[in-house]
C-alpha cells in the first residue's frame, strides 16, 4: 500500500488520495519541514496516506494510534491501540 501511495506522490495525483487536494497541503508541508530520520505519530488513520507521506519524505518510522485494529505490512510502520498507548506512555 505504501508503494502505491509513493506512485501517486511521484505523479502529484492528489485526486486518487482519500482527501484529494487537502493531501497536497500535507505533502508540501512535509516536503518543506522534512521528517528525515525522525519517528512520527499519526493519531487516527484508516488508510496510511499520511504515514506514507512521512516515509516518502524520509521519516525513519511512523506509529499509528487507531481504535480500529490495523494490519501493518511495512517495516517502518507500527500500530498501537490508544488504550495501550496510554497504559505504556513511559516506554
């Protein structure tokens, strides 16, 4: 899925993304304020378009906090349920 999003970004195909033109704003913000080598967190995400954008712009890892269970299939992405995140906030 991440690779598919990368293809959209390479072609500036914003219409294929979940939020269309709004995705472009996030894309260019990450392009300007690069997350290179950093770990980021996305709060609430059913589709990993923001996560993919962060990786596209050099993030080392992205953690998604979401109530609905997610199947993560990328080595640089991780998932945490918000309740588990609160229980383990010191880790």
